[in-house]
C-alpha cells in the first residue's frame, strides 16, 4: 500500500480556451478546457490544474463557468490558479467546484493571505505556486512574478519555508529556467525545495522525455505537472504511467470505468 | 432521496453531481427536516475539525446526525465529515481535544508521516464482508488529510497506511464513513457511491 505519484496535466486558460507557449510567450491555442479536462480524466490524470491567465474580469468570469462545467463531469480533484487576490476569490472558486486554489503573486505581495485562506478553508485547499529561476539570492533561486517576467529578490527556499509556516498545503514549483523547454524538469531546484518543504511538492516546467518524469520523482517530487507534452500529444498520460510503473514507481492504474 | 448536508464546507457541487450518478435525487441542504427525512444523508467536510464542528453546530447538525443514527437512517461521512463522527479531535496545538458528534468513541489525531497532508491516491485494505468496497477492493481512492482515527470502531474496518495505519473506512450498520473523497476518486469513487446508495 503506497501513495501513488500524481500525474497532473495543466491547462492554461484564457477567455475560456486552453493555451500554452514556450516560456510563456507565443501562445498557441490548444483546445476547449472542459473537453480536454474530461479527456484527461478518462486517460488517467490523477488531478487537473487550470491556470487562468486571463487579463480581464470578463475572462475570469468565463473561467468560473469553465470550472463549473468541469466539476460537473470530471470526478477527480481540480486546482485553479491565476488572479486570486482574496479570501472571497477563493470562496467563489470553491463554490464553482474547484477543490484547491493556487496562489502566487498575491501571496508575495501579502503573505498573510496564506494564513487567511488556510484558516477559513483549511491548508488542504491551498497550493503555493512558486515560479523560480536561478539568481544571486542566498540559495541561488529567486521567486519571480507575472509568469516569470519580473524578479523579486526573494529567495525561493526562504519563501517556501515561510509559506509552509503560514499554512500552505502544497507547493507547485515551476522552474522558469526549464519551463517550455521540454529539456527535463529542474532537478537541482526540486532537490533544494524538497529539502525545506514538509508538504507535498509538485514539480513543473521542462517535462519532455519519459525519463524526465522519473528523474523528478527521484529528486523528491510527489507529483508531476506538465502541459505541452500532453496537449500536443507528445506523450499520453497512460504512456507516462506505464513507463513509471515499469520502473517500479507507484502509479494509479485503476482498472474499472 | 439523498441529502448532502451543507454546513458551509467546501466544494459541494462535485459531491452533488457525483451522488446524482447513482440515479437517486440529490439535494444540498442545511434544513434539519429535509436532512433528517432523506433516505441517505451525506456529511461532507473539508478544513479543520473545530471549524467543521462549529459550522455543524450552527445548523444543529450534530443533533440531525444523532437522531438519524438512533432512527436507523443511513449516514455517510466523508473526510472531515467522517472525522467529526468520532468523539474527539485533537486537531489543534492548544492541546485541548475538541468534542465531535460522538457516534464512535475514538480520537482523531495527527498522522505520523514526514510529509503532510497525505494527499493523493492510495489503496485500502478493505474489510472482509464490506458492502461499501464490494467489487472495488483493489482500487485507489483520493485522500487529502493530515489527521485520522487509528482505533478500531464499528462493524467493518477498512485501513490505509501512510506513515502509520489509520481507518480509511468504517461501516457500522446505518452509519458509514470514508476518510478519502469518493466524489473525487473517479470511477472507483462513483462505484463506492453506487454501493452505498444501493443500500438505501
């Protein structure tokens, strides 16, 4: 009896559509989020993540509708991130059918938001999304905001420790150096964050070859998030799970339904 | 009809839709009469033990649950909705255990494991003779929690190990509970919901 590693497709959503581009530029439309979520559910995704990158409030309303329609037909956990600034924003998303929310920029601006959300809804609903890159901070990793476009001079490891103390339930670590490259997860960054995080760690950014997924688990990740390799059909979720199972990593291979 | 008890706790939309797949009518309610009279009552719950008890007390939920148990009407607790069925929860650092509904006499306490919450898909050691797990004994279910009951209660006990062994399912006549979220456990979870709703 072992906890399975989680394979999590991430859908970047704007104005009700899924997008994903290399290093967050040159976005390419890759489909309808509700349809893709249902498909990934059938293919064996262990969770789903929506990252709302809409710039407008109308876009955010559309996302709430996407969350509603997804939660009605896909019975696996759904995390939604992007643009969450308050406890009320979290409340709206949970009521729409999200199980967890991920926050990033708003928590950096006001760390107490972490405690406020955790106190109201419990730590388990709160994922801290950390967009980190190599820089001259104490650990060599810096937190960025705005999809990696802006540095903060905040040390990534110190931030993870602070956020864990404030009550986040999970860390989503996105390497801005590796994001979109398909050259492999950022192993040294995962190793460093694993050492200071007492909560589950989701690795993100850089997934390409099947071996990459195993390497991130070896570095200490509990869950693996990927976007473009799934959206563009480079790997199916089943391929990743078969590869991991073959190499003795615990994966969920439910045989019913 | 299945009633899902609304006491201000989390995402009830998926629970409503998941239970509706059983073919039963489903209503999300905080109304004591509807919750008492439904064929089955689902007690969901996310967050902290004490906060859930507070929300439950605000709608007289403990009384609804106790009355249903006494009148042999089915109740299914999910996650924190399972935990609050126990007599005590020591989810807080103040060292003072909080009182639960008290259907089962045991304390819900922190799991001993290096990484918490226990989050993700895990399997169960299903109780022999379990009707809840019939046909899905070998499946994985979605857990997200840091606390659990570790003492045997009820008629059928289903166990899971993460750091230590804890109760992942209890069946005790008309009262059942799962520490995992069947409404988030894909086809396996829907099958469990079907097993439970077939007993109504």
